[in-house]
C-alpha cells in the first residue's frame, strides 16, 4: 500500500473523484496552474484540463457563490479557501445560501458542494493563518462539518464529501499535512511514511461521514477530539502513562453520538480537546452531549482543554496551543477527581 | 439609438452606459434600430402578462389587508422588465431573481394558484411553508429559489452560467438585482467572475430609484449611472427604458444572443420607478415626495404598450376591458382554490414534523431525535 502525506492523500482523493465523475470541478485561489499553496490540487489541471480545475480571482464569496450556482446546474464543485481564516467573505454564501438551499426550496434546488480549508495553527501563522472556525459551521443547520487528522481518513472522507448530496465543510489542520504532529514543536516531526495512517489505498474508497474512529483504545478516561489534537492526546497519554481512549470524531455534524456514549459509559471520565477558542466552541456541545447522555456513568467532571479566548498569537503560539503538557495535566486531574 | 452588433467592441458601446435605449415614442410608435421582431399576438401576450402581474399584485395586497396573508411585495410600475425578458429568453435558461420579478413566473406560465399557495403558506405550498411570501422557487420554469438575503444570487447566476458553458450547453443565466443592493459585495464579486470567465450571463440591475427609504444615489455614489459599474470590468453595459415593453424585450434578446454566441456577459440597467411601497411593512409617505409617480417621465408600462397596440389598430377600450375582466376572473378563481387549502393565518399549514425534511438529503440522527420531540 502506498504511503502518502495528508497533502498527497487529499490530492489523490481529488484525482479519484474527478476521474469517477466528470461533474466534479475544482477551483480556488492559486488552485489551478500552481496547484494550491499547500499543493493539495497539484497536477489536477494538467490531468483534467482547465475546465475541470482552474484558478479563481481572490474573492471567497465569488468562489463559493459560483460553486452554488454550478451545483444548482448539476455539477459537483469542490472549492478551496486558501486558509480557513479567509473564509469570512464567503460565510454568507455558505450559511445563508448553500446550507439552506435544499430546505428553503423544498428540494427544488440543492447545493452539493465541498468547501475545503486548511485550518489550525502551529505553523507560526499568526492570527490570520491559524484559526479553527469549525463551531461557526457546526452551529448552522444544513451543513456537514468534517475535520481530518490523517492521510487515510482525509482521502476517504474527501471522496465521501464530494459524493455527498449536501454541502460539506472540510477542515484540514495544516499542522498535520506532513506528519502526525505530537505537540512538541521543539522536536522533529515523524513523517506520515512512518505512521500506519499514512498507508493510503490506491483508487476509490470512502470513510463515511458521521462515523468516529477509536484512535487509541483505553480504559482510564475518554478523550473526545479531532484534527491535530488527536495526536497531541496520544502523546500526552503515553507520556503520563494514562490508558486513555482517544476518539477521533472526524465528522462533527452529523456527530457519532453512539461512539461517544459507548466510550464514556466504559471509562466514566471524559476530557474534550480542541484548538479553537474555548467559549462557545464545539467542546461545549460535546460536553453537553456527554452530560445529557452519560451523567450517571461519570465519576469526574468533564474537562475541556482548548485554545484560550484570545486571537491566535504569533510569538506566543506555543503558549496558546493546547500542547501535551496542558492535556497531560488535565488527564491527571480528571483521574484524581 | 444605434443598436450595436453583438460582437461590437466594448469601447464602442461604452457610451451606451450613459444613454437610454427606447423603442416606443411618446405617441406609442415603435421607432429606431431596437424595434424587436414581435407580432401583434406577441405584443398582446406581453400586455396580458403585465396586466396579470398588476391584477395579481392588487389582489394579494387586498388579501393582506383582509388579513389572509402575512406579507406581500408588489411590482407596480416595473412589470415590463421581468415580463419582457422572460419572453425574450428560452426554456432551459435560468433566472436568479429578486422578490420583485414575479413577472418572470407569470410570463413563463407558472400556475398562479401555486404562487398563491406559496404566499398563503398553506398545505399545498410547494415550499412547505418554509419561506416568506413571494420568495418562490420554480426550477421547472427556470426560476431559482429566492433567498431573501440581498445580492447573494448574483455570483450564483454567474456560476450557473459558467457550468452551462463548461458542459457545452447553450442555456444561459440571468441575474437580477435592485439598484440599492448593487452596493453589496456580492454584486462586485459577480462582475469580476463574469468578466474573468466571460460567463454567458445577463446581469440585470433594476433601478426603481428606491431602496426602501433611500434614493438611488446612496448605492450609485458619484457614478453617473449604475450601468457605469460594467465599464470597469469591460462588460458591455446598456441603460434601457424599463417601462417600454418593446425595449425590455429587445435589450434582453440582444444580451441573450451575445451570451449564447459565447460573447460573454452583458449588464442591463433598467430605468423604472417603484410606484408603491417597498413591501406591506413599509410606509413610503414618510420619505417620498408627493406626486413622484405622476411626474416620472417614463410613464406607465401597461399604458404605453396599450397605446402602441391601439395605434397599430390592433386594440381598443372594449378589448382591453374584456381582457381585464378575464384576468380578474382568472385570479379570483385561483384565489378561491388556494384559499380552500388553508393559510398560515387559518393554521392549515404543513405539519411540524415536515420542518425537519430537506435540511439534509437524509435525516441524520440528531434531527430524527428532535423530530421525535416536536411531535406531529
């Protein structure tokens, strides 16, 4: 089985989807000739021509707006926001239009689009290249929201997202594009070629939207997380000798409630991790879900470890990032409670 | 006014953004290069379309005053633009309208009773009571779902047109916006996309001079016209008398032929006047000058086409009154039928469980649970 980085897996997913369905078109800023600033669409224009993969002017609202129109015509557009931080001009098109088109027209028109966006920090990107805006999408009726953590899932989920009949927001934590970042920024990153989730099958396969993955089975406590922090949680657990069960949610809407309940019912303890700011973050939704469904299994309060409620700082990036030390301390506190 | 060749260089039509295309003169004669090739029957059909829109609007406003419906928006004085353009385009083309293009549906032969069912939000509402009155959707009649947000449909229309071109199709898209909403970012987003990809799209700006309470210059700024907006994008832009049915048909046909000949987008600024209130929630007496309508120089679109047909010897008062009676009866019959299906006021609306349908193609778990909680 070939080994791929997450960038290569995403590129391969595009290839497979475009090969299998000529309605799939890919566009965005620097996406065509250059192949994207993170190289996720490299080679698509060469292979499929500039009617299937092309550059767009720097106007996110135009990109998503045009994608909605193309989808209404019958195409399957998969567009890239160069950074999740740049999606705000497109937010109205995503929230007021793509998300609601099926409902408001009673199925007369639909918007099967995918909006990909590199998210998260850890690359010294400062406040405009580091954000994790997933909660701004999970709060919206009619959107599916995916956050990927590894090459295998990224390929299977992206193909599933493109084939899905509804709009899908596809967040790609850029810190794990090239390896399973463990949160220790001062150490070399293990490449995906040395990680089992870097083994990516050739050809078509899907990872269904709405299914979580048990990243690490364990019995001491449950970690609910997604994206980069899946790997940070694993590091923290190993460093502290905690037998954590780490659930990689993968899809936030629809949420795999069964996987959450099954795990917390088993461990009785739960921590919730994400890189996005704490207040009104998706962790609040997870925490409420566990409280509503697993209260009588809980032996300790649910704890959240998240980004602070500040803009993502440039020089103080590693003070902001919920790294293995903060996560490890939280694990010990929850076990001691 | 000269009518340019379809492939005329944009610099050579540039002055038309400051001028005004008209066909009907003050005596009701069709004059000049823009006279469209329409038979008397076509013109009578256009008159009928416009009279139907006006009669429909008047009846719906009365239904609002009677407490039957929650909200309405009329197109009084602007009927020619949507009616004329619809007849100039083809089945298979797609309009991305605003809330004041009911003429597109009526001229396309969409069932009036369906429009009323939507307005009443009743059990037969094709949109299942989910949208404010008049925010129709009718893919079968080339009418994209109206949002209620302003300007969002403009880049969508460009995308639809791009998709048609990418697939080798000859269908074109038509984007609609009011002059006030042309200040929105999405208007400019659409123009840059249309210009960059030379999309087969008509970009309509209906300049009815009022954005609720603010006059047109708040959106126009220091430009002389809204058609000026096209110039910076090298999109041929033409100002047209929007109260002249023959001009609306001719200019729309010109733009449509350009698009279908792969010559790219055309921007059309339609000059008209919003004679009524913005909506039933508006009181224009607070902000509008008295007698504005009477002093508006482009007169009334129905009166002008009627005058033209009369001058041709093809129309008279008896025929006009007879047609009016026929339309009124048609609308009363439709309303009686729509009324029989209930309304949002009577409570005969789709069941609560239906609000969970169509959020997604398939009902996910959390919505299944919530539907179970709301009951039937």
